[in-house]
């Protein structure tokens, strides 16, 4: 690899956002390099774990039900963020999401009809044939056929930025320090969710008990370098997307298979065997993303989903077997919970369940009455052995702190001036659109929309 000549566009990161930018810039005739911190097998960060992308569409795509109008997408986005979004960038994301199915198809990405057990997303989300890895393989093949250079196992360790202008990136490549110069920069190196020390700044020691659902390589080093160089931050550093995942999952990279969808079918208790939140407040697709944070707020950051034989076949099977027992007391012992305390919690819950007609596909009328922590739907007595439990911990998907960008995906500096040659795309800037909350599939939308914008802008700058 010849590092002596500057590249037109230097892309940092190797996931969806990076590849969309690299392909766009290469198609515009630029000499492009992708600098991926992970080894080749692990290329593609959290994008490897994805299954789908949300997009507005007119309903003619054969792999989706629909249509899903721009206005509806925008409403959904405003609702989940509670208005905490840059309205201009939100509208841009939604408007340009309409181009994504066609653009991805041109790059060789294939889609499939939605599978069952996928949060009922057939109308709003397009599912990658072969999942995130299949999608990434197509993008890498396309990038390389366009002449994009790709460096693997090459973490970025420094950036030379002069008054908001990118000059070069310091990297570690094959054991040696190298400098890569470029006319324009696209930063697409994800959030800082794998950096436990950084998470501890906001969560304290509790962060030691967090599990990270995705790549261990998203440590936020590029984000930190950019913020230190005067790029304006965006997003609440304490905000992250966190779901409840099986506590037996690996510390990093457990992916989608460790998520548990059993919560709505039974009760959730903490390590004191106490319930702490309405398990039946809303349908699971609208609530699954709050349970990571709820578990993070419990003592020891652990909780247990408890169901009985009536429910074991109603949700996607977990990768780990449930803890099983013939009585609630035996279950408590197996979970190292106080049997008397769990027995009382289950008895109180059972006594509060009102008669109703159970239907887990709608907000049914099965609810409790008189409990301090109610269960509003799908409340059925826990009375049919065997009893089952899954231990749950917070599973962090990604963080929201990022770099501020404008509607060209150009980074904005703390003084308000717009950088001439620095662009950001994907998770590293998603906080511009997602002030809080999450809409399934929008991570990939933001990466692809702003990746393409960044590629266009970086190429235009490099060629002038
Ligand atoms: C289990 C799981 C399932 C998900 N499912 C979906 C889904 O179905 N749909 C959806 O829209 N979103 C989903 N998401 C979120 C989605 O993964 C992200 O929104 C998206 O992948 C972000 O793309 P990105 O390109 O910005 O970051 P990433 O894909 O994470 O890529 C970041 C890249 O930067 C590299 N990097 C980091 N630091 C450095 C450094 N110092 N030097 C060089 N390179 C570096 C990493 O190695 C990586 O290649 C899921 C996330 C997880 C964890």
C-alpha cells in the first residue's frame, strides 16, 4: 500500500455508513481508502448484526407490505424522539430513505420478505437476504470492484486537523505507525458503546454489568479525537439504545440471538424478587427498547423474566435454555433468589389478575387490579408448572453522543462554522436525528442516507 500520495477521500470505519460513503465517492471518480480497525473477519462493526432497514416506500416493493408514506415515517420518528430531533435532518433522512431500496439493489444487496418473530415490521422495514453480513459482503465487493482500497486491522489512533480542516489520520498498520493523508474525510467509526470506562463516566460502576450486543471495536476513539479537535458534540451522552438480553450472553458481540422476548408473557423481578415495571404496558415492538435501561436501574443490574408452561412456546426461543423448575420455590432456589420473597410476589400477582380473554397479538383485557406495579395487558396467573426463568442484563446496542453535522453531512465546529472537508455518517452522528428513543431499522437508514451524502460531499470537495 502506497501511503505517500494523499487519497481523495479517507473513510474511517468499515460498516454500512463507511461503505455507502466509499462507494458513492468512488462512483464519482475519487481515489478512496477505507480504514477499518477490525480484522477482516470482524469487518463491518454493528452492521454485521443487522437484519433490516427502515424506508419510506410506495408499496410496490415485492418484499414489503405497504405503502409507508414519508409523513407516517416522520410521525413515527417524532413520536419516539418526543420531538428531540433536528427537524431538518429528520425530514432529510425520511425523504432520502425512499432512494435506498433502489440504490442498495444497484450495489448488489438483496432483500427478502420479512420472517416471523421480527417485531411485525413487514410494512416499514426491508430485510436483507443473508442479514447484515450478506449486505456488507455485497457492499465490500462493490467497493473493491470500483477500486476502493481497504485496510483491515488498522485502528485510527490520531487525527491532524487544522482549524476544522482534515489533513491526515495516524493509524497502526501491520504493527507500524503510518500516516494517511486525504483531501476529504468521512468519519464513520460508530459510537463508544464498547468503551466501558467511557460508559462509566455516566453510569458509574453499574456499567461493569452491562453487556455490549455488538462489536468490541466501537470504542469511540475517532469520536473522541474529533470532539477534542473542536467538532461540536450532539446528543445526550447518557442516552443509549439498550434492550434486556440474556445475562449469560458474552460480554461483546452476542448479537440478535441473545435478546429475549418473554417479558410480556410473565413477570419481571429484580434480585430482591420484587416486580418493578408494568410488563404489559404496550405491545413488545413499542416497549422492548426500554427494558435495558429499566434493568440497568435495578440493584446489581440483573432481573429475571418468569413465565409458566402456558407461555413457553409463544416467543422466539432463546439461544440459552430457560431455568426450569416444578415449583416457584424451586425456581427461586435455582436463581439464588429468596424463595419466600418470590413466592409472595407471585401470590400477590396471581391474586390481582382479573378474568379476561388472553390474546398476545392485541392489547387484550387481561390485567391486574390493586397492585402498586400493575400489569396492564396479558396478565395471566403463574400457576402451571413447569415454571421457567431467564436472567436478564442490560444489552447496550449503541450510544447517542456524536458529532454535529449539517444537511450535507458536513461536521459543524463548536464555534458554529462548518468544516470544509470533514463529513460524518452513521452511528457517530445519529444523535442529530435521534435525540432519544429509537425506531427499529433507522440505524441503517441514517447510515445509508448520511453515508451517501458524505460520499457526495467529500467527492465534490476532493475534485475541486
Ligand atoms: C445486535 C444488533 C442488531 C441490530 N439490528 C439492527 C437492524 O436490524 N436494523 C438497524 O437499522 N440497526 C440495527 N442495529 C444498529 C446498527 O447496527 C447500527 O445503527 C449501524 O450498524 C451503524 O452503522 P455504522 O456504519 O455507523 O457503524 P458500524 O457498523 O458499527 O461500523 C463502525 C465501524 O467503525 C470501525 N471502527 C471503530 N473504531 C475505529 C477506529 N479507531 N479506527 C478504525 N475503525 C474503527 C469498526 O470496526 C466498524 O467497522 C443493530 C445493532 C446491534 C448491536
